[in-house]
């Protein structure tokens, strides 16, 4: 394990002071790779916190460009970067805070083939996307490659977050809870609206779960779905079980 230099020891000192983390945990973060799908409302705090916390390599995926309507909540972007690709804009924001780490901006859609390649070479995946098609493609790649998935969603005043960790044979995948092919109502911020700090709350929790998984701190949300009612600022927690018949992780799919 290469030793941290003096500047790193200073930069990450408030992490190193944590008994649960220490130099070992911080070194693990510096050697870790994270894949972030979506550089919007959830992806912004995710990208910024993974960056400031020193995750060694971050891959940001987003096909969209920065728009004025994004700036109400997508805090990784800037007025000066309207029209620029979101992944590149978020990369610049991380670089301005922490040039110590490698950030790769993928300004394209996350399709099955590219996800397969990206997920294979990462340690944790954060789904910060806004549609079921992408969520299912990300989940399928995570199950295939046995990579932990930190999944968040936010719309209106409601948010939810969980961890789907297919390294654990008992843990459910995203498809166990939301079977692919089931018609769920697709809610878009563009039509429904979203309370600005809500994406910050959920995205920040996603970053926390990813950092815990990478550093080996505490225990994750795997098997638990947290649902936030932002109007009452009330969290509900439901246990979610693995479905043996799940078309994504069930039976042969899990064993093969
Ligand atoms: Zn499943």
C-alpha cells in the first residue's frame, strides 16, 4: 500500500481522525473506483462528495448537457457551463476541489454494452439516473459482475435509497423489488417538479453508503429500503427480501 504524502495526510486528516476509517480506510478510498450513472440532481452531490473524500478514480456517465432549469438543484454545474456536457461539467467541479484524483467524463448514454465494461472495472456503482430503463440496465450489469449498487431516487418531495449488494447471496437486487417489465409510472422532474434539497439529501446519503462500502465502515442499507417524505421530513424503512424467482438475480442467473 503506497503511503500518503504530507498533503494527502492534511487533506484527509478529518477522515483519518475517525476511528472507523483511519489511514487504512482512507488509503482504501484512494485506491477505489466508483462508477456514477447520471450527473444531475443526485449525481451532483455524489460526484462532489466522492471527489472531496478522495475516491481514487471516478467515472461519471451522462449524455445530457447543462440547462438553466438544472441549476435549481444540480449543484455540480455552473451558470458559466450552460450547454456543456454534464459529465464534463461535474468533472471540472471535482477537479477544482480535489485535483488529486482521476475523474473520467463519459458524455454518452449508459447502454448495456458500455455498462458491462464500466461495471466490470469498478468497485461500487451509484445509480443517479432518472428512468427505469437505465436503472434496470445498471442493476443487470451489477448482478452480472457482483458489484454493489447504491440506488437513489427523488421526485417532488419524496425520495428513496437502498443498497443492492449481489456479492451477498441473501441480498436482493433492484429487480427483486421492481421486476423488469412491470409498468411503473415514470415520473420526471420536468413534469412533476422536485424540491431542490431533496436530491441533495438522497444523493448525499448515496455518497455516504458508497464510501462506507469502499472503506469497509459500518453496515450498509442492503436489504432495507429507506423512503423519505420530505414534507414531514420522515423516513420509513422497509425490509426487502431477495426473490428466488427474480428474473435478474434468481435461480440460474445467480449461480451462472
Ligand atoms: Zn433480484
